[in-house]
C-alpha cells in the first residue's frame, strides 16, 4: 500500500492531475500558479463548500471516490440553484500522511465523474498535510446572459416547486448508522416481514447520502422558465424553504401530500432501521405513527439530498423534472404566531433541519 507520506507533493499531483477533466471553459488548466477560465457572459457565479472528516463524512463509510463525488455535487448544485451552468471547480485537500494514496486518486476520479455530465473542468487547487481529511471546493458558473435567480424573488401567489429526491439522503445515513450496510453501497440482508426494501432500493438510498446526484439541468430550466426564486436543498426542506420566505418577505405553505411516492419507500426503510436498532417490532404496520414520524423527519427536515426548491408565477408551465409542492402566501396578513413555513396550513411537527453549529 502506497501512503501519501511515501511520495512528494509533486509525485502526488502527478497521480491526480491526469484524472481531472479540463472543461470547455478552461483556457489554462493546472500547472501554473492559477488557472484561466473564459467568461463569455462577463460575470462569474462563485460558491464554495467544505467537507470535514467526521463532521460531514466518515472514512469508514466513504471512499475517496464517494467524497469526491459528494464534494463536487453539493457545489455544482449551488451554481445550478442560481440558474447558471457550472464551468469549473478548484479543490483544496488536507490529508494526513498515513492516508492511502488510492483514497486521494479516488477523490480525483469522483470529482471528475461529477463534473462530466455538465462539462465542468477541475482546474487546480491546493494540497496540504494535516491531522484530518478536509476537502474544500470552489466552483464557478456561467449565467449565459440570464439574470441570477435569487432567494428574494418569491411573491404571493407563486407556486412552490421541487426537483430531485426528498428524504433519501437522511434515510441512507440512518441505514448506515443502524449497521445495515457492510461497506459503501453494499446493503446487508435483513429479514423484515412487512414492506422490506429490495437491496437495490437500499443502495439508492445509501448512494443518495454518499454520492448525491443533484438535478443540475433543472436549475437552468427553471431560470429559463421564469423562476422567481430558487435555492439548493442542503439543510432540509423546512429550513431552506424558510430561507426563501425570509429573503422574500413571504410565507410558504407546503402540501401535506408532497412526496407520497418517496414516503412509501422511506417507510419500509424506517421499519428496517427500527427493527435493527431495537426501536420497534419489524412487523409494525403501515399506519404506525412512530414510523410515520421518522419518515416525516427525513422528508421535511432531512438534509443533503441537494434537490432544488423554486417558486414560479402561478400561470407558469413547470419545466420537466419539477413538481408543485406548495404555494407562496402574503406574510402581512398572517395571524400572530404563524410560522414562515407551514404544512397544510399547520405548524410543522418536526424540527426545521440541519444547523452546522447546533446539530
């Protein structure tokens, strides 16, 4: 096994750089002090995110490839949420010296595979030693002449719409924490008599956590269709919908029947987790309120699916991949104590979602 400490920085980079895609907007790629990117629009959309070992991922579950895919995906989703096309990213990596070199090259392959569908390049970054794994990605995007779609544009009467999956990542994390997965994307057999998920369905839930697949094309489609506001769903539907409500000065009411198809699959996963962790009998019926409560938390408050939430004028024909999930209401006429986000007109029974400093 070759470890990072066995090679020089130059030797490590020689293994990584050839794995990274150049991207169509790249004028000058890795090799100099900085990359050069084309900016035909005259503007750049820029975002950055960081993944810290044992805070955002765990090495015992996540391969380097998984972390690379995830690091790229969550940044690409931020660009798509502005209505822009991702063009390039740069990555800073802090890695302990005893890390297997294959973890690092796997990270590069994961970055490349996440960038490939949108033609974005991985054009450089930084490499450093340190006490734990840290991956920081900065991504650039091109608005292609369109105005950016902000969080602050929602207006009363708009339709609230969603693209992507909901609750899958939270369910995948729960399956991992319950010990129902032997290794990344390899579900262990578990006998559950009522509504057990098939193994390939378990893999999809776990993959949604380890390797999110955001609906990047849906962001551009929403911008072209006239979306009035949009954001990436990273911290839970309720928390992120609340961010649109706060920025736009409105209220948002989400439909109670939202994500019905996802809920059926998630309920069987919740029963499996409950059985494995001793929280209940594996034969719990479909109407069990405790199981429904778990699913509610996954759907409404579970983060890291990296779908998109947007608002559209009421008469808009929603683009492919988008589904209506609620409506925008006037905040000025709300009664006392009415929260900025409701579900079927009622205050949510679950918490608002992920907070980096209160998790």
